[in-house]
C-alpha cells in the first residue's frame, strides 16, 4: 500500500481533485468538483466617511461688537461652571455711548424741571418722555457693557480659544468654543432594519469600544447615497454616548460597524462559514491555492446575498461549492482529461519478421475529467 497523496486540478468553471489513498488495478484517482466564480470587489476607500465625536451641547462664543481683547481667563481643555468669565473685551465706543446716554438723561431731567416750574403740561409730557428715553439708553449701554465679559453659558469644557490679550476683534469674530462633554454625540450610517430608536450598539472610538444609544434615525443624505451599495436599507442614526468620567473627548474618530475596513464584495449567504474561533469566513482560490479568508458581515441584500469585507483582491475566485471539503492552503492546478484514465497493460506479438513479442501499453479512454 502506498502513502496517501493529494493533488488538485482546476478548470474554467469546475475543478477536479485527485485523491490517491490506495491504488488498485481497477480504479484510479477520483475527481472532486469545485464550483467557483470571480469576485467583484470595491475598495474600502469608496465607503470611508469622516466620523467624530461632538459634545451633546456645543457653542461658538463670538465677539458681540468691535473691540480689543482685554484678558483671557481660560485655556483649551479647562472646565468652567456656568457664567464663569472666559474672556473680556474692552470697547471705547461702549464707554462713549454710555456717557452720551447719561448726558441725554441729565438734559431731559433739566427740561422736566423747567417744564414743571412753568406748569406747562405739554412741555412736562415731552420732558418725561425724554427722561424715559434717556433712561432706556443708559440701560442699553449697561447691557452692552455686560457683554464685554464672555461667559460660559452652562457648565462644561473649553474646547478651544481663538484669541489672546491685546488682539483686536470685530463683531462676530470667534472668541472660544465651549461644550458639555458629559455626553457625546455622533451621526453614523446604520442598517435601518436592524436599528431602532432607544436601542444600543457598539462603536469603536479610536482604540476603545463603547456603548452608544440610538437617539433618532434620519434619511441618508445625498452625499452618502453610495453607501446603499453596502445594503438595501441604509440610514443615519444620531447616537449618544455617556461620558461621566471624561475618558472620551471632542473630535475623536469613530468607526461605524457598517463601514468596511477592507475591500467589499457581495456573496451568497450559504458560502459564509464560521471558524472554530467564531470568525466568519469565506473560501476563495488565490493564485491556485485554497484560502480561508476572515470577513466582516455588513448589510444583507435580499434573502440570498450579503455584503462582506475582508482582505480580498480582484483576482480572487469565490468557492461556491465543493464535493469534498478542502483545507486552507491546499494547492491547485488546472486538470487534464488523461488524469482520469486508469492504465491497463496488454501483450501483443510484433508483426515484424524475426521480431519477438513485446508488451504494449494502452490507456483507457477519458472518463470525462473537468479541465480547460
């Protein structure tokens, strides 16, 4: 008895596997047929979307008028309670406006005294209106003076500071950004059929895995319509992440499960296998070698196909079925018909004069081997 050998021969559509466990005179290597097809893959770059964490509440604080930054009382990353002064702006114009309002009030009060002494009712009414107007101007000047102090609108964290003392600013210029980091939010693409408001899902935030809560689901935007190639039903979910310890920060990168990290292709559901380690895999032919490729499942396409991503190339062939299970790393090569024939030996006499009988060998006809 000879030692077992394993040889695989593949054709255009099917492949033949020869297993020689024991040779007999009547039987030879037996073929195993593999059905396969070329993979059509899309690169992962096509589906990449920049996702990042944002404060549950965030605001850009701006200069309410032209002026000069008198002082900055904070820095990026600092925490601040509500109404804490972050910066102050000095404005000469506001001082002049208030002085003018005080002068107008003094004038209006003098006119009122004179009208009262003269007992002129019409003049008294006009003077009283002038006093009210001047008093309102002073209150407005006082209100504007309070705006020279840029304060935190609520308890939170200074995300960034855009000015420094002595810098001249105009109305609307950015002073600082401020946010509440006790909760963070992000809008991510999801499989609509598997996502409901109030449900939880796992997200990768840089090197951490966190639990997020789905707050709302909205339609896919125009610029993200190409994500429909990953699934029939794609939507956007606004998710919220609790951050009581402050371990997460504004602007950290988020990786959504729907977005692939490797090339994407669509395969039948029944070719997706589960390895002993629990990984989802598919079998392919790559450079005439059977490979078990770990894949990540994405959205399902109908009832028969699913989108998967993994370390795939456009030259790979997906194995659809096999009559014998093949191990990862099995080498293959194109088959030929004569490999299915079993040689038999017959003896015949030579017809040449003086010739002696010599044995000749004839091959049985091909039994229908798969091949090119």
